C-alpha cells in the first residue's frame, strides 16, 4: 500500500510499522488532516449572516421635539387665555412640558437618540441591551420634571 502524506509529502512504504491511517514521518491521521488554507477559510463557504436592520435616520427626535413644543405652547396659551396664569408664568409651562414629553416618549418607545461623534449623526440607542441606561435617563427626567413642577407651583402663589 503506497500513500503520500498530504502534510509532509512523505511517500509511505509497504514495510513500515505505523498504522495504515497514520503517516510514519509526521504522525498525522490522513483522514483528519486539512490544509492550512482550508482551516483559515473555515473549510467550506460560510453561510451569509443576515444584515441587521438599518438605523432610523429621520423622524423620532424631530417628532418628539415638535410634539413637545406644540404641547407646551398650547398648554401655555390655554392657561394664559383662561386667566389662570400670568404671561410670564405661562412661559414657565414650556420647560415643564419639555421635561414631561421626553418621559412619555421614553416610556413609549424605550429608546434614546444619542450623538455618534464618529458617524457624525444621531443614532438610536436601544435600552434592551443596557437597561440601566434607560432607567438612569428616566430617573433624571422624572427628577427634573418634579423639581420644575415644585418651583412652578411654589412661585405661582
């Protein structure tokens, strides 16, 4: 039985004492050997991974800010026209609703838009893989809303 080793190229003689499945020169098993190129390539063509969904580039941050501004202006106008607030205090309603509306949108959408300085744009940061970030942001907005509401009603009287 004459066989050539795929690794070292040794031609096996019929009178060697090594088992038939093993190269007597380098000791590898003929059936298990794979060339280095096949190992580096993974042996076979790797299955293509599905592409992740693209980040939303438009919409949510702009819509949230526009909604906050519209809500604040309408509420301030309502209180001012009804005579419940002075014009100066009705302007204080605007920052309050700028604190409340982001809380509602965070609870609703569970995501945060952050500035990615490397990409040069805002990107969506999902709270699913970092829930502590969402809880920290929500706690900050709730504390800011409660603090502003206390000052607002304390100075109104």
